[in-house]
C-alpha cells in the first residue's frame, strides 16, 4: 500500500477513536451526574444546581422541583438536596477532567485505548 494512503488511514482511525472516546467520556459523566432523591431522578448540572440554590437564597427550606422525567417532586430539605447535587457534579467534573486530559495526551490508538 502507498505510504501516503497508509498514513491517511492511520490518521482516520486515530480521529475516529478520539471521537468515540470523547463520546464515551461524556456518557460516563452524564451517568455520574444522575442523583436519585425522594423518588425523583435529577441531573446534577449547572442549571439544576443554580435553581435549587436560588430557591434556598429566597428563604425556602423545602419546595417542589421538577425532576428529569418531568415529575413534580416535593423536596423537604433543599440544603441537603443541594449538597447531593454538588457532590455528584464535582465528582463527575473531576472524572471528566482526568479522562479528558488522558485523551489529550494520547498520541496513538494504543495510548487512547490503554493497551
């Protein structure tokens, strides 16, 4: 096979592998951001955290929050709920940072896949 064609094929495989690994990392982070609380399923993302924090800042100790399945969930302790959301968010963000930096430093498919 022509050397240029071989290099193009290797580069294409490298790009495809990088893209797939980025998708895998993002899916893992989304899973880590799922919080189950009082029968609801919530995503510990920035908008949910900001909403709950605003609720608390307005002087509420409890309230109704719509979960990710669009169900109204009564939260009896908003502060505790916020702490659970923050814990899940921080944990997922740290894992995302670690995995993304590994991927950025990988220079070939073997390094990306951890072989």
